[in-house]
């Protein structure tokens, strides 16, 4: 069995900054409420003339390739995590593959929402372990802002979710460093607690003007239920990873949680008894970018010198499905 490691990370966020003050102009909310309940100060929304999920992914991928000192043609597989693909089908993986000029290699889309990046990383890890592939491009990219109810009615979700992309180059490890374990979980009993109902293939009409104008076309979230489950599952899945590797929370050099909500991250930090500087948060600047949040955070943490060779890095996520997951690695 081979071992895999992240050789480089990159990210891209749309240029348009939307502050809480900007949201005050379009819905009944306040900067104070948003900061207190979520920690978010601003987020990015895509430019329909410029940004697509695939091309944001491509821009993140190019940065990751440069940092991994890897030629694009070394990539032998793509795993693209998104729940907001550019088309109903095919997935955004093939669109990004085309943009990178990699026609012919396999491209897989993963639809596991906020846990999507860790599911994608775990998938890449399995392919590298078996020796089937040597260099896999793993992407998390989302455009959530086009499916948010930006009226007062939708304010509890629309202030949270946002757009962006992150990428990781996952390669066969040559020096013993790399991914120690990944743990993936799901519980479909809670599928409708955080979801977008339409367009859906099981209804008579996939899409109509009535659906577009109605409430089911936008993201729907039962925030309280999500919160209660998230705080339990995050710690649970981190402890599962530590236990499997005979490690303890004190061994973690940096925890990169999915950027769901600053209150959730702070809760997990206290539960795990980690010092503040061992948990990386950037939700203040970007909101919750679903599958993109972990690779964006990882890329910024790396830029800030918070991830160094030999560090024990833990990632954990919780989101729609419900799904939850963790990945533990030596950088
Ligand atoms: N601005 C101002 N007021 C708002 C608001 C907003 N953006 N959104 C909701 N409110 C109001 C509600 O209407 C309600 O008013 P009422 O008491 O007059 O009825 C009040 O604030 C409390 O609403 P509630 O939904 O109970 O708030 P909350 O404290 O649970 O916070 C969330 C809402 C969404 C921030 C919180 O539930 C949460 O963080 N959930 C987890 C969400 C998450 O992490 N999702 C991503 C998972 S991947």
C-alpha cells in the first residue's frame, strides 16, 4: 500500500465583497446580529459574467499546482466536490478537466455538501493507496449565492452561505508524511434539515417558472437542528481519527474545521480543549462556502505559515445529509 500526501494547496474567491452592511440594505438584518450569531463580517458573491464553479476551481487548481511544483500533465485523476455544479449534468469535474486541457483522464464529482472536500480527499487517498493513480487534483468549489433567498424571509440562511473555490494536489508520498486516516459518516434521516428541493427529478416538472419563483428553489435550513448535531458530530469524528492513530488532541498542531459558523468552531475548540491558535478560522471573511471552505482555509493557513512540514493537521466537517467527516495527516 502506498501513502498519499497533500503536495500543494490553492484557492480562488470572487472579487465581489458583500459586507453585512450591504445585506442590511436588502433585508431586515443587522451587522451585530450576523457577527454575534455566525462570526461572519463579509463574504464573496460570484460575478455571473466572469465566475463559474468550474473556472473558479481551475484558478484554485493552477495556484495549487504552482505551489506543489507540479506540471498540470502529471494529474491523472480529478475529484471535484460541489453541490452547485454549473450544469444539472454533467458534473463540474469534466468542465474543469476541459479547461485544464486534460481530456481523457477520469473526472469524478462528489455531492456531499460541506463534507464534500473531505469525502473527495478520502476518495483520492484510496486511489493513491492502491497505486491506481499517482497525482490527483481535489477541488471544492461552490456558487451558493444564486440559490439564496435574499429577502427577509430567507435571512437566517442567506447571511451565512457564499461562493469560492479551493484545491489540493494529492500525490503519492515519498517521505512517510501524509494522510493517516479519513473517516466518513452520513445519516439520511436528516436530509431535509438542510437542502435545496428543486429542481428535482422525482417531481413532474424538473423546473418551471413557478418553481423558480417559489420557496423550494432556495436553500432551506433548520438552523437550530443543524447547530445541535454539528457540535456533537465534529468532536466525535475528530476523536475517532485521534483514537485510530493512538494520538490525542494535544498532538494536533492545527485543526481546520469546515467554516460553518464561528460559534460552532469555538464550541468544538473548547470541547477538544485546544488553544485558540490551534484552530484556523476565516469565516469572518468568506462566510460558509460549503465544499470550498476547508481548502480555502487550508490554503490561507499555509500562506500564513501556520502549516509546516511535519505538523499534525486535522480537518473536520459537518453538513447537509447530514454528513460528517475527518481527515488526519502529517504535513
Ligand atoms: N438577522 C436578524 N435576525 C434574524 C436573522 C438575521 N439574519 N436570522 C434570523 N433572525 C431572527 C429570527 O427571525 C428569530 O426572530 P424571532 O425570535 O423574532 O422569531 C431570531 O433571530 C432567532 O432565530 P433563530 O433561528 O432561533 O436563531 P439562532 O440563534 O438559532 O441563529 C443560526 C440562527 C442560523 C445562525 C443558527 O441556528 C446557526 O448557526 N445554525 C447552524 C447553521 C450552520 O452552521 N449551517 C451550516 C452547516 S454546514
